[in-house]
C-alpha cells in the first residue's frame, strides 16, 4: 500500500501538513497562555496580530503590520 503525504509549499520548501498544524497549535497555545497570565494582553486587542502571524506561517509571506491593529506589549 502506498502512503500519500500531504505537503504544503512554504517559502519554496515542502512541509507536511502535520508539521504546519503543529506550529499553528504552538502559536495558539502561546497566545492562550499569554491571555491567561497577562491582564494587559487581551484577545480582542491581539487577535488581529495572531491572525496575521498564522497567515504568514501558512503563506510564507512576511507579516504585514498594516493588516493588524494590535499594539505592542509594554
């Protein structure tokens, strides 16, 4: 039996979907941990940045700050 592996082209390299999913989960885990431990870090304010970073990981394009209204953590 031949096993087919799904690959996603990322910055000219092929990565298994499972690897990209693991990285997106890592970003989500860090995001949720930050929300749980830092009252100044809110989902409402930081969600646009999370979406932009995940988009960047999945498309291989640099993050575009103009697409995010999130502010820097001080």
